C-alpha cells in the first residue's frame, strides 16, 4: 500500500504545458481579437469558477493552474503557486484534472503523483504517488488512476484503485499497453489503451474491468492508438482512435456496454470532445502531407451522426492554432477551447456561446488542455 506523499514520474504523447507567473488579464471579441478586458462581464450570481490545468513543458517542472472567477470576471494564472507558495509549484507535465465531491485532483504525469486540493480554494491537501500516471476517474470512495508503469514483459500498463478515505492504493489490475482515459458504466470500468510507446505496433483494445472483483474480464477490439473514452447520457461509450499518423486514419467508435460490442464508427478525426444534452461537441487535428488540419463539429448522440461542421464561427477557426482541450458549461451550452499554440509558449483559452460566437479569450500557461468547473 502506498500513502499520501510527494514524488515524480513521466508522460507520453500529448504535447506539454505550463504556467505564466503573475496575474494576467487579456481578452477579446471575435472581430478585433485585441486584448480588451471590457468584453468580459461579471456574473455575480453565477457562484462558480473554471480551473485550467496547463500541462507545461516536459522536464521543465512548469505545469500550472489558471483560474477564472465567474462572479468577478477575474482571471488568474499561476494560481496553484499563489495559493500554495510553500509547495514549489504544481510539478512536471499535468495530464488530467477532475473535481470529485469537495476535492480537486490533478494528475501530474512527469512528477509521478496525483495532487489533491480543496476544490473551492485550490489549497494543497496531499499527494498520491503513482508512477507514470495518466488519467483519473471516480466511483464511491475510490479513485481509479491509469498508469503506463506496468512491470509485465509485454509492456502492459495498469489501473490503480485508490481509497480516498486515506489515500492508499489498495489494488492494481493489469490492462493494455499505455492505458489512457477511463469511464465507468454498469459497474464496469472501461480503459482505452494506446500503445503509444510501441509505434507502429499500437494497442487496439479497450480493457473491461469488473468493479466488484477488480479483475479484467474482457478486451474489446476497437482500433489502433486509442485515447479518449467517455459515456453519453444514453450510457453509450465513445472512444477515439488516433490512427497511426500515416496510413490509418483517425476515427471515433461507439460501444454498447450491454454487449461490449462496437456498434458504430465515424470516420473523422476527434481529438477531444464534450457533451451537452443530446449533442457531442468535438474538434479534431489530423496530420496530412506534413501539416495539421483542424476541424470542428457537432454529433447528435441519439442518431450518432454529424449534424454540423460549424461548432465555432469561421472567423474564429483561423485564430486557433492548436486546439487542445474542450469543456462545456452544462447550464447554458457555452464552451471553452484551449489553444496550445506552439506547445512551448504560453497558450490561450477561448470562450464561446453555444452558437459558436467568440465571447472572449485569455492568455494561459503552456498547453492549456484540461478543465474543471467548480461550484462556489
């Protein structure tokens, strides 16, 4: 068993991120794209905020947290360090950010730990050491963390089961190679395996874990280099394949958890996505002929068909260099998209209405890719 403590780890394919010191306020409208704070309007009754995990540059120990306060319209960079000056920063290469109950969990891949904070304040509580940790999900009194650091001869990773009452790892189960995101449906944990370290011999499976026995009971064949996996309101599971960056194109598949079978595949690049009611908002980055092509769209989750290629207005598309993370506000369908720019310099966060109109943008740390909404 492993207790709450501080340590270090490593990360994989996703380009990396960071923080910008000081309090930075910059914003814009869709027409001018000039920095002008007047376009952000405070929402005194909103009683919520948005955290942004900036990944930072690998091995630079500059992962960071940004925070937007809806009530005051204030935007803060380097927020974790401001709140916790004695912690020496957030760590190296942040890879996931989730709020569960009254706590916030940041998976810091390059530092080999999960940072635990108070959700409403971002105050440091503790750390859980998990080498090469990737993503986190929750059920009951437990967290489940995927890790690349398996000890099997074939290079499989594992999922750690963490008791949240005391911060100890109580069990581990071996899954596929380089496991990424996870989702829970019908008392089963589904794990997307990428095999990214083994190119061109990528993994092609989603591992299925029985939650009661915490044993792997199935591997669902889906496609190469899997990454995102999330359930919709119908409990169907959406999983993305990044292809092989050469001959095999990316796609998104749908799994029926009642049969654990793939029931649909859409041949389009989906790098990240978020749900709003009966819609799936997505962006995709596809590599072709030495350049990256970005696309945006909306899928109806009931028909499982693309219903629009205009998630954001045309003028905004050319301004976003490297889309890198998306989250929807469930109250009104507005959404945020991160822009990692060149993955070395500070990035940006863009805020859109549900109709795709740009409302404002802000400068962030390096590679803003993970978000969490908090109620105050």
